[in-house]
C-alpha cells in the first residue's frame, strides 16, 4: 500500500513534463542549453520511471534516519540495493532494469530537491 501511494505521488510530481524537464535539468547541474546523450537518456528514463526516484528517495531518507544527519553513502550502494532488493518494472531500451549511467544524476537530483539529503552523496564534476 505504501509503495503504491509513493508511486502515485511520484507520478503526480511528473505530470507537467515541460516544467519538470527544466527543473530536473537545472537540479542535475547542467547549466548549458544542450543536453548530451547521457543526460538525455537519464531524463527520458527519469520521466518514464518515477518509481525509481520514489524508491531512491525512500531509501536515502531511511539511511539518514538510521545513520544520522551527517552520514554519507555512495549512490551505488542504494542503487544496488534497489536492483537486488526490490521487484521493480522499468522502461528502458538499454537492456538493464537500472542502468548505472543514471546514478550520478539521481544523486544530484535527490540532494538538490531535498534539503535533508544535502551532502549525503559525494559527487564529482560531470564530464560531457
């Protein structure tokens, strides 16, 4: 029931694709007007699979609650937890249910959109 509610909430968040495209684009740290292929694939995956963001948000909040407000974790840890610990349908043409290329973008998006998660993930500068 809780997971269905979170998925429904996530879907409502992404109803206005144009608004959220611009917002996500800004949140992931992309300031230029041109989106590279990895960014485009992330944005496409993100909008088609809002349940992934909802699950990552839930797990990140749970991690902070258990380990304290100054704790850090690698996005790969949460990503693999989702990959192996949850049954989750996704739409992707990349052959993987949760493609690794999207992890860095999700880390930036989570920390940017949720102040309580600031500093949870260590990030490097994005390469184009």
